[in-house]
C-alpha cells in the first residue's frame, strides 16, 4: 500500500506536448481567444462595423432614457457647464478680458473638451464595466472602446446644432471656414479613440484607475485653454520656453483651437500655435496607431482572472 502511495505521478515529456500541438494543428484546432495578427484583427473590426455603429447608437439612446427631458440633456449638460465656467472664470476671475466674443470662445471650448473627456472616461470603463459581455461572447475587444468613442462623437454632433445656434446668436456669421471643423473632428476622434484604447487596457487590469481619472482630466482641462486664452497667456517672455511649448502642443488645446479657428471669425490664424495642423495630425496618428497596438497586444487577457 505504501509503495503505491509513494509512487510519483507520471510526468509529461516535451514530446507529449509536441504531439498534442501537432494533433491540434492537424485538425485545425486553435487556442480559444488567441490574439490574431494586426491585419486579421483590423478585418475582424471592419466586419463588425455595423455592430459598432448600432451599439454606439443604442448606448446613446439609452443614456438619458430615465430622465424626463431625455436627449435634451446631451445639450444641457455642456451648456450648464459653460454657464458655470463663464461666471467663475469669465466674470469673477476676469479671463474674458482680451478675448473677442468670449461666449462663443468659451462654449466652443467646453463642447470640444467634453468630447475628449467623455471619450476617455468611457474608454477607461470599456472592458472593466462590460465583463459580462466580454466573457460571454467572442469578438474583437477593441469593438468596445471604439463604440464608446463613436457614441461620444454622435453626442457631439447632436449638440453641434445647439452650438451653431449659440454662435449665430453671439454674432458669429456663417462662413466657409466652418467646413474646417470636419477634418478637425476626424483628427480629434482618432486621438480620443487611441487614448481610450490605452485607458481601456489599463482599466481592465486596474479598475481603480476609473476613480482617479476625473481628477486627472480636470487638471488637464485647466491647462487646455477651455476657459482662458493660451495665446494671451504665452505672449511675452514671462513663461519659460518649455512651459510655453507644452501649453501650445497640448493635444486637447490643439483640437480646441482648431475648432475655434474654424467656427469663430474673430479667432484668427495668428492665435494658433505654430504648425497646428501638423501637430493635430501627429497627435492623432501617435495616439490612434499606438493606442490600437497597445490594446491589441493584451487581446488574450481581457475578461480573464
């Protein structure tokens, strides 16, 4: 009896594993949830483009379904934020001095910043907040952060109608330059989606990041020129050159300035940072491609553990 108990369990040799791998390959078996190549992953996402759009639209519709005013809150929320910022920063702190058409300046900044803020926050919770869906179904996980960013883009476009009305009431004339908002939004959406995918991977591993992000985003907002003019602040030599460079190349500030340049006639090209379109494109490519690759590398880990 003791001899049987003392007998060590049989061990697997590397040859056994090789035989099993060969057997699986022979019958076309693959690892469940294995990460595909980048081209294959892109094709999978493209094949699900209709689901991504439908999912984003459904989330947008359901977002305010419990509120009596419903979708009106899509416009009311940034407008109320703009009203609060106008009173605190424009009136009490006097940031409106030296800024032409401050109401249009502020409202545009708030709407554009809200797009970036909500996209990143939604991306942070894209995996950790949808674990049931991730564990139940097999699909490319990048579908989730992309859908949430598309939802925020749809919300911004819905709100843009109100923004244009405000601009007209503020005395801003209709201009062909408004068409520049289209490439600016495309670049900003690409940037937002890339950052959202980075945060989705980090949030999937450490859900507590979602609790920290509001403080980080609020700090980022204060240095992005939402309520004040970066151009006015950086005039002269009172700031170190590195601080001026960081303020002018801040990606959020770049996209806000581009939208102001496109929509507000009193916001001229000399108020833009140097090479602004190159900076906007660079940030979009860096965040979009880098975020996609960073998220893709952890494809096999989402929903596990």
